[in-house]
C-alpha cells in the first residue's frame, strides 16, 4: 500500500479544511463538479421484513464519483441541479454536511485513487443482491479479524453483516438510528455510546460521516485502544485518510455500488 499524503487532522472538519487550503494536493478551485445526482433506492431481501431506504448524493469530478448516503431530511433532489457546474471548492463550502462529505470524497478519490493506495483489491463475482451482500459482508467480517466471544459493536445494521459476525463466534452489538430489530428479532440499540462502552471492537458504516458521529467513534476507539473497521460507500476516499488515526481496516466500495449492478464489482481493502 502506498502512503496517502499526510494530514494532521484527527476530525472530519479538519480534513475538509486541509483540502480547502491545498495541503493535500491541488487546490479544489482547480477542479469542477461536472455532474451531480440524487438517488433514492430501496432494498428488501427475500424472506425478510426489513426494507432499507437509501438516499445518495453523487458528485462527479473527473473520473470519480464522490458519494454520500444521507437521511431524507438532510437533502432533497434539487441539490442535483445546484451543485453541477460549480468549482469543487464551492461544494466543499456548502452548509449541508452530505454535500461536504461527497465533495471531500470526490477530491480525495481524484488525488488518491483507491487502486493506487489500497492494500488489496477484492473482486466480488456477479450475482443476486443476496449473493453479493453475503460475500461483501463476509469480507468485512474477515477484515475485522473477529475473535470468538469478542463483543463487536455494529454501528449501521445490515442483516448479512450481523450474520457474518455471529458465524465467526463474535457477539454482535447492533446499533442503528432506523432499524429497531434485526432479522432474527434481536433488539437494535439506538444510543451508540452504550454499544461503544461494551465493545471489544467496532465495525461501522461510513454513513457515520453524514450523520456527524464518525469523530466520536474515532475518539472512543482511540481511548479504548480497540480496532475500528469501516465499510464505506459514503466517503470511502475520505475514510482512507484516517487509516492509522483510529481506523484499523477499511473496505471501500466507491460508486457504482453493488446494489446497482448484477455484474462483478471491486472492493478496495486497506489495513495497517
């Protein structure tokens, strides 16, 4: 794995400031947002009563799509017309957090391409949504190096990942702001502080960037000196900047995401 350009920041906003000041590479004023998309997508697996509602902002800069999953109250579809054509710096300065995250991801995806900086690339064969999700979540659980009886805080619940954790002998501590129970009827905690306090290790999704909780997760894993594995569709290139700064493993899935394609796809894995 090549070394990412260094930054001194230990928070998401400090990373944004470093980008705006040109401390990581080209000034963002030199890059343009050539396209922006707002996507609403749902997923419901066979034999499951759980329906996932997913909202995405995509910002196209050069050959990369910066991505941010968000809640419906954070953005509406008009943002797609508001961002295209702007200098990337303007998107980075947008007051809406998901726009900032997508813009950060776009910038870092251009200057630090995953294929050049990750530890390994894993091919996920084409298949059904369930087949691809199970393979992806098995990889995430493997990257987390789960030990038998280890308490694993799962912040951002998807049922195949709950299953992958328990199959490896871990005790899953599910936490989510939307879901109330897992597919198997286990209660899902809403307060992440409770699962972070109990955890021996943490797996979170990068939607924690867009809801503003990622900095707190970083602080707690540093305090407790426990591993943090991140699965990132949102802001995957931004999360890579926190390797060795609290994040111990990253499975990055830039757009197009596996749920949008039945074809083979690639995941970019980072370890320290």
